[in-house]
C-alpha cells in the first residue's frame, strides 16, 4: 500500500488534529443540528397551516359534532362578491394591501437610512448612537430593577410613589386590586 502525501507539507508533519488523523463529519451531523428547528417548525407552523386548510374544506361549527366535508365550496363562496362573506373578504384584502403598500417600504427604507447614519463618520456620532440605543438598554434595566423589588419587598419606586406596594414574594400587587388580600 502506498501512502500519498500532500504537496507543500513536509513528510512526517502532524495533520490538523493532535494525532494527525483528520475528523470526518458524519452524514447525519447537519440533520442532527437541524432536527430541533424542524420539529418546532413542524409543530408550530406546518401542523396549524395544515389543520387550517383541513377545516376550510369543511362546514366547520365548533358547537356541532358533525362537520361535513364541502370541498372547495367555501372558497368559491368567499370569492363571490354577492355572498355574505365575499364583501367583507374583499374589504379585508383591500385593507391588507394598503397596509402592506405603506408599511413595507417604510420598514425597509427607514431602518436602512438609520443604519447608514449610524455607520457614517460625523461629529457627534457616539452621542447619536447612545441616544438611539438608550431606550433598549434602559428599558431592560428598569424591568430588571422593578422585578427584583417585588422579591425583596423594597424598591426605590415604592418610597417615592404610593402607586405600587409590594407585599413580598411571590407576587407584587398594587393596592386596591381584586387580587389583594
């Protein structure tokens, strides 16, 4: 048996691993990493969409035990403007179209302009970044502070305002709430 060496590597040099042996990725490794995502995707996306399509092919009434199969009759009724649901469907489609027409460009163009502004070099750039990101940082910090006060029974807010008092663990109840003891 002949051993071939790679060009450019001196003979006897160690390979990528400590012992010189290369590790091969097993064929199932990518699928093992994808499995949790695919399971959640199937449970929370594929199954509800499939069940929604299945129910659309039936005359579905929650109160009745029998749900007769009607096929595509619900869809033909939906697209017929003279039917009871047809007019509302087209009004909803119009509202969705208008919403999409105005929101999608704004949700793409405006963040792109903000990103370009934050990435550019100009005087006061750090101040702009701090002002822009302050609500995100301070919001989570204030949530953490107020959440901790409910477990200890004391907080800076309760000494300055009488709007909320903590009765101690495990919950924080405002005075006069129906859940107060």
